């Protein structure tokens, strides 16, 4: 088996690059003195998480209870479900915990805390803290933080700690901004933990994380664990942010040329938005990579090209500079193969039922992944 | 089972609306004197295609060979694979044909025609015609059209006809533009067929289609069949185009409220881009519906709200007019349920492994769908 015989489109994972990315993050977290709890929502793949654990990761983070169930069935028993839980999901969470899973959930309201208390003991609970205004969580200096803590603790729930996700870091424009964002994430989450402790409440865990901040933090004093997901594959958004290098991009989509429009200089491939996703995460960044950056079958960048358009099963590749190159049919004949690098690895990976894993130039294995809820 | 006990997020299909959409399109095609060959890439669901067939559809259109295999296994044996075929996929296509499937493929180059000829007889072949410049196909007045026809015919391949897809119709701004676009699609494809016939080549089939043009065409003289996909569910893009009405939108995503950000007037739900997709097809249309329009659990529009942001498993709902409504937690308490209407049904449906089918206010059935290649 080699990449010239794989059916296209397919998701290629470069095993050496992924191993490098795993080691890089683990080494960094070890040096900063924190545990790494990888977010498995990126790959949704047991084989990937096993490699993260073998490298030193402790526990995993999930974005759905289906992920929790799938990974628990595969032997991962320390799981943080990092999306605020709704009352209707508590029975499913409790069932998982009753089977032996050390499952923690998160809340960001007194209402949710009361629902967790009412569901009975067993689940760990973290309070989500909003450190950058981008999504969920309570402000670290809010009265609500303490009210949630008291609701949980007095109700008999296990108040594990606080957590935050600095997703706003994706909007940073340079290294200095990233370093400052990481420090903001750290300091605000640590401050929230301290306020809980000052109120006489337990808060052993201080959990922060996003790939950009994890790879930019200068120190993580007061933090006990970091969560990050996309680092395992990296992608064009991370490349633009400066937290990944070209030779760290481990996920690509292998596509075949299905035609040309010579008068426009277009190359049509069999990877459209169904394969790449509709993610346009680089649109507002320094370099807009359209629906994906183009490499040859061996993974060498073809810097003059970009995926400019995507229909369901058609990708349109054209010159980045808008010029019309007339030799596209000679350079990329019908049936030739290209790799397309995704803007956002989580979104692109989610379009595929499995990864074709490459080692060097060989297709070495197939790793299943799952989707759905 | 009712929609208040379904696990969220899930894809809801309103069975009555879908049946109406199927009947509407079939009635229209019957009146215009053409066959309807639905594009099953939208739903990728046997139960849906069975209803289209029962209503009068003849044959199906697919976007991948996996769809061809899945639908053939379910008893659909007249299939058009409507993405230009690459040489490496011919063996798989031939194997399907050898098992009894009446499978047609499409080409838009002499190179592809030669590859089909070299693969041996049995597959039907249509030539893709470019009638709007948006994607693939040969120009109807090009020498290449005739060269492809001669390559196929003289090589012993079965030249079934010509086909086109006026995907550019999605960019129309009013009814008059749609009517004109439909006529352009028709007339250019018919002209290509006539040129083949004038050159002494067979061209029994003239296949056109897209949902907007199918629902806008005043006459289809010279056309033998129409392909359309998204009409079965309809969506916000079609609503903006004026070819669907609100009470025809059959697909929605059922979501649960997981939190609020009161100072911003945000409602957070458990349907993010993993559920909705990243499709922003209404962005450049008359009404930008963000990541989706918001309805209550019964499907009544909440016109003041829209999904303004999407993370992987978080959707952010807020006021359309940018105002901060302070009563969001009272209106939509934790755990309450909302339906989100998608911009593009094909993209949103693709995120789910199954549909929860509703009839009236009851959840009546679960229909599997498939993904991948």
C-alpha cells in the first residue's frame, strides 16, 4: 500500500510529524511543571490518544459524551467533559461514572450547579471561567463564581476546580500578543481559583489551555493542568499564528485531479468542502489560504497554488496571485495526486471516517475515527 | 419518544414538509415533461430516496462512488455519478456495473474519455457541459465537446448524452435572474446536445439541474431529465433565493441551551459548527443568517435571534440587530430546546449519522445516513 493507490479523497496523517508534535507539547508541559490533558476532539481517534498518553499525557478532555464513552471503552478513565453540561445529559454522565469512569463536568451558572447537585454525588465538577470574553464561563471576579462554588460544595458535589479556554488567542497577530494572551489566561484562571480558596472552598485543579497559549506561555505558576487539542496535527491557522511550522503540519487531504479549466488556470480535484470542511479560519489572518494550501503528493508545498473554491465534491485550485497559468494540465495531468493542507485540522478531520497513516512515503496503517453524538 | 427527550444536538427532519417538497418538485417536473433524477448527496439516506422514487423519480444522481454502492445495495440500479471520473476510480465503477448497476459517469476532457474507453465497455458516459463558468465542463460551442464525443463513440463507449449543473444560480438575486439562469442552463446544454447530433454522434440524454433553476425554469424544451438535491430539505440559502418558503424548510438541528452570557445577551447552545457545519452560504445574500436561524422547539421562528458564532460544540445565539437583550435566561432557561435552521442543508446534514424524523410534534422514526467515501 502506498499513497498512490489510496482511494481519494482521504485524510493522511504523517506519523512522524504527529509524534514530533506530541513530544513537543509534552516536553513543554513537563518543563512548565503542569500535567497535559489533551483534547481528543481534534482526532477522535483511540490510536492518537494512546500515543499522547504514552508520551506522558494524564487524562483526556472531550467535547461530547460520545467521546467520553468511546474513550472510556478504550481504557481512558480520567475524562473532563469540557462543554457546560445541561440537565438532560446528567443521567448519561452519571451512568459513565457508575461504570468506573473518573468523569468531570463543567458548569458556569448556579442553575447548572444545582442540577448537578440534584443528580447526586460522583461526578467531579469544575467551574468554567471566562478569561477572554469569547464564549462561556463566569468572570473571575464575579459574585457568581463564588455562588456556584458554594452551591456545589454545600450540596455535596466534588468541587474539583476551575477551568478556562482562551479561544480568543486564535485572533492574536504576533508572538507578543500570544505571550500576553497566555499570561492573561493563566493569571485570570489562577485568580478565580484563589477567590474560591479565599472563600473557604476547595479548588485543587486549575486547568487552562488552547494550543496557541500552551505553546506561548512563559510560565504557568498556579496552573495544574493544560488542555490542548489541535497541536497533535497542527494546521494552517496555527502556522499563521506562528505556533506551528510547515514541517509540523501532520494532517492533509490526499486528492486526485479530476479536470481543468484551462482558460482560467483552474485545476479541479475530488476534495471539495465535504473533504476540507467549510472552515475559512485563515481568512482574517496574515495569509489567507482559501480552502487549503496545496502540496504535491510527497507533501512539498506548491506555493503558487491555493484552493480558491469548494463545492461538495469539487475543489478548485488556482494561482494564489490570481494569474492564469496555462500549463496546469501539463503540470497536473488528470489523475495526478495532490495533498491539501487544511485551515483547521479539527474541522477537516471530522469529515473523514478514518485516517490513512503515512510513515515516510509509505501508507502504513488505517486508524479509525468516529463522529456524531 | 418526542423531541423533548431526544439527545442533542440531533438532525430533525419534518416528514410532512419533506413529503411536500418531494411532491412539489415531482409535480413540477411532470408538468415540464422531464424525468426527475434526484441528487441523493443531500440526504445520503435510503429512506429519503425511496420516497423520492415512490413519488415518481426515475434514477438517482450521486456525488461519490460510495453513494453509488450504498444506493445500489438498497435497490437503486440507475445511477449517474455526477463528478468527473478519474482513471483510478474506473475499476470501482466497472465493478459496480458488472454487478448489474446501470451506472453512468461523466467526463469533460479527451484524456478522461480515453481513460473510460480504455477501461472497456459497459459504463454509460455523459459529457459535462459548462453553462455558467462556475466549475467543471466543456463549453457548448467548443471543439473539445465534439472531440470528446468522437473519442467515446469511436472507442466503443456508450455516449449517453450531455449534462450540466448551473451551480452559479446560487448567486442570483431575484426571480427574473433565476428564470434567465434556468433558461441559460437549458439552452446551452440543449445546444451542446444538438452540436453532438449534428456531428453524427448519439445524444439521447440532456440532463440539467440545480434546485434553484429546476424551481424557476419556465420551459425545458430539449431537456430529458433534471437533477436536483437540496430541494428535498430546502434551507436558508434557498429561502433567500425565493425558491423555498419558511414552511418548506424540513431540516433543522435540535439544540439545548447550555448557558448564557447575560451582559452580552448571548444564549449558548450545544450545536456548534460540528453540528451546523461552517457553511455561511447566506453571508452574501439578502439576509445573512449567520450560522443558522433560530426557532423554538416547535419550529416557530424567533425572528429576533440568529446564531452569531460557532465553536466546535458551542453555538452562540444573539439578537439579530446587535442589541443586548437581558432576559435571555428567563426566555430560554438552561436546558430549554431550540431548533436551528441551516444555511445549507447538504453541509449540515453531512455532520450527522442519522435523522430524527418528526411527524407533527412527535419524533416518529430514526433514519440512518452515511458519510465518507
